[in-house]
């Protein structure tokens, strides 16, 4: 497959919109990239033309984005470049999308504290007032959500490139609960 992978450095221009779909979470946000150049004549930095992109993310990345990114934060986005043209209101418009593979905060402009999210702990990335899905992130069961039936992830519906870490050497939440119940007299 000949995908065009790009890495962009800029700022989140909108909040992250997160939705549940039948194949997992889906998130999107607008991303602004403004080049800065040194103007030799004026002896100062000047801003160039700002380009806007729509960043799309799926499954675990989508869920983690919704709990981690706010408007105005400096980010680095790496993903597949998608350019599409549509006709709206009689005018032909071009849209540039990035199907994100990885997103992180730009540490040249600040600091961040990383928190690893275990698959069985959706509360770590849940927004206030959000509805908890049965089975948590990465669960294979049916999940709610409407209005996004036309979206399929980069690997097709229901597929994921992420390795299944739920059966790691560490005890899972169910194993710990079973151990605690077995130890009760």
C-alpha cells in the first residue's frame, strides 16, 4: 500500500469530538499549522499562512485523545495524508485530512506527564458525564453510538493493529477479583 505519511507540528484548533461506533471509538479535531520564518529585512520572526487539517483517530488512540487534548495545545501529529474534493453549494472545495497513527504533545513548548492506560480501566480517559461502555475500551461486544455508520477504521470494521495486551503476565482486574473472593473465609 502506498500511503503518504506526514508529520505535522501545530496546535489543536478545536476540541476533540469523540463518538462510539460499532467498531470502537472515533475522534476528530481540527489542527492548525502556522510556519514561522525569519524576516531578514525586519530582523524578526513572522507568521506564514495557517493551514488547517482535520485529524481523524480510531479505537484506543481516539479514546486517549478525547481525555488528553484541549484547544490550543501544541501537538505533533503523525499519520496518513488524505486529500478529497467535494462540491458544496455549487462550489468545488478541497479538504485535507490526516488519519492519525500517533499524536503527542510538542515538548519543545512545554512539559507533559504520561499516564499508561490499562485496557480494563476506561475511567482514566473518560470525560465527565460520559456513558461507560460494557467491557471498557477494546471490548469486542456491541457498543452504542449512531450517526457514524459510514466510518470504517484504517484496518476495516472491527479490526485493530494493536496487540491484545489483555492477557499479559500481569493479573487482570477479573483475576484480582477472583483471587480476593477465593481468599475470603
